[in-house]
C-alpha cells in the first residue's frame, strides 16, 4: 500500500514537472502546441516580487472583437518550483527503492561513514566497496559481481547495506537483499498444489533487479532442486550481465565447493572480486553493527 501511494505521488509529480517544463519553455519563447491558436506574439518587460525584472512572453488572438491571451510567468519562480518538485520526486523514488530493497531493520543505520575499519584489511575492503559504488554505472553495464567471504561479525553485511544505499540514492537502481533460505522457502512454496506461482516465477523475481545480494551462501540444501534453482538464478543473472553479490562465512574454496567452481569463476569475471574478511569479530564492540 505504501509503495502504491508513492507510485501515485510520483506519477502526479511527473505530470507537474512536465507542466512546469512546458511553462519554462514558454518563458523562453517556445509556444506549446496546444497554444498554436494564439497567432500573435510579443515580449514585454515584467517584474516579479521575488526575482525582479524578467522578459515576459505574451501571446494572444482576437476573435469576434474579443482578445484571448496568455502570459509567461517568472522563470525564477518556475525554476524554484521545478527544483522543489524534483526534490520531492527524488525523495519518493529513493524511499520506494529502499523499501523494496528489503534492508533488515537491524542494519538500517549502516553507512560507509560509520563502518569501523579495525585493521588495514578492513580499511582496504571499505575502499574496494566504495570504489565499486562510485563506479556503479560501469559495474552495472559490465555485470560485475562480488563475493564477500570470511568470518562472522567482520562487517560484510554492513558494507553491502552501505553499498545498497549509495547506488539507490545516487543512481536510482533496483536492489534486493535476500538469503539462500528465503530463496529456498520461495521455491518450496511453489510446490504446493494451490500455489499460484512456479519456480520460473521465482527465478524471474530474483533476476528482475539491477543488483541482487544473496546472504548465507554455502548453507546445507535439503534437495538438489533447491540448489538447481539457486544456480539458475545466479547463472541467469550472469547471462543477462546483471551484478550479483554473494555473502558467506565460508572460505573462497568452500564457496566454490558449495556453488560450483564454474559459477564461482563466472561471478568474478569482468572485474569482479572475492573480498576476504579474515579477522576476528568486532560485533561486541560498542556501537558496531557487523555481520
């Protein structure tokens, strides 16, 4: 319901921005197609209480002894209204994308700025994730994926959440954070006789976002079918050149054993990397939020 309301507000703001841009064009002398019936045009000197003097465009037509006219508004006022509407739209779009990303409440405050780089390796990993975020348009175009592996409590999830927020805020990309178990449960739900969705629908859902983050990689699967579906999701994203980030407490070799060497190699193609977190947990430190 929240997203539906946001979508309606965004549509309304888009319409408002379209009208304002048309007004700005008119203030610059371009007559809208709907106003072509006004066959006469002139420019006047006008004054705005806020922005002072400006050149006003006046168009008019005479019919049966009556004059119908239209005058442009102050460009400064129009520009301010465009800025306000754009800001409101941006806030709604970012808010909707953040809600859709499924960021866990526990990690809602995670940012690059409050990540605790407790050693040189942590600082290097922070820098690598910031570089990835800064180069996101290229990462998205190349389908560049990442694997974050290592000990629990070292900040893997923190950095991924910070990355998610960064690319949503700055690029309006679609992101989904999930886990192997959530994907497995989604697959199992399709097996029910009353299920309205299929395994193909599950795959389509998880391959519909610009970036997919999968946590808990390497847990034990109850069936080959679950593993095959997980592989299909990651492989389909690879084939479509859509970035995927895997998070695991396993070592790189254990991850390779869990998902297969072929898929592991594919995920680090195109500039991808396996980023290692191999120091002790700092989750117990005051103010730290790590995973």
